[in-house]
C-alpha cells in the first residue's frame, strides 16, 4: 500500500488528525503562555510581540505552516466523520445506551465553532481593535506612527463585555474539544494504553483542556473585573 493510499484511508486520516492535533495543542499552549505576559505589564508584552515581529519573513512562514497544519486537521476530521457516517448509515436505535460523552459526540461541532471564532478573533484584534487604537493615538492630521502596542490592543479589546463573553464561551468550547481530542489522539497513536494508564491519559487530557480554558479566560476576566490595564499583576495584588 502506497503512502498516498494510506493517507486516504480512515486510519491514515486519523493519524494525520492526531499528529496535527498534537502540533496544534503545542501552539495553543505557547500562544496562551505568550498572552499571559499581559499580567506583567505593557513593556513585557509589547517586547514579546516585538520579538515575534522581528522574525520578519520567518514569521509568515510559521503562520503559513500553522495554517497548513490546521487545514490538514480539519480535512482529516471531515474524512473521519464521513467514513464513520458511511459505516453506520442507520443511527443507533437506542443512542442513550451508547457509551460516549458529550465532548465526543460534539467534536465536529465544537471544532467548527472554534475555527469560526478564530477567524473572527484575528479580524477583531488585527483590524478593528488596532485601527481604533491607532485613531486614538494619532487622530486625523497627526503625524507619526504609533509603536507596536499589543498590550493596548488586548486591554481595549477585552474592555468590551460582549467581546469578552464571546471569547470566554469560545474558550469553553475549545476546552470541550481538547478534553476528548487529546485523549483520542493518544489512542490513535497507540499511546493511551489500558486500565490505569488510560485513566492517566484521560486525566492529562482534561487537565490540559482545563489549563487552557482557565489561562485564556483569566485575561478578559482580569480586564473586566479587576481593572487590568491600570497596572500589572503584582500591582493588582498589592495595590
């Protein structure tokens, strides 16, 4: 069986989905850790963002690679879903008796909703919020160009209650997706094991999902409820 044939099979699609899933999990973790630097103040977060921008063309290469990984993950997921549907064209007569979870049954839905949110999130922060911030710093007729202010973009973006609520809901959906997806990818790659090892793997998946949800949601909550933007984390704790 050729490599192309293997990749087109259900097993190949599951493997692609698992490997791309691991890479996306690493990205989500790294992205969260980068964003959490907002608690250390504007200088720290903007310096971090400046280093990323300083990568120049390499940054676009990284973005394109990530886009390719995401595309492969989505296409593989659709392939697996379609193959599963073809294998069982008639639904279970008693679906309530099937041992599955809400997270497992809603994987395609939560994945699609998170993908849609990602598009909106990028447009909101890179187009709407940055443009509004630029207008405040440099009104019509003013000269000069504002320095990179990712910190200001984050604070301005999450100062809107509706935006923050949508972000929090999206993170919960991402957590639901990760809680089952992380466990499934280990099973696909033969790393989940059985018995106690399987329980530990499932616990890791839920713990990782919870970490991402709590970490990401802490930012809009801190902006709305604790006035983040007037000082950094240590200032809030001791102010």
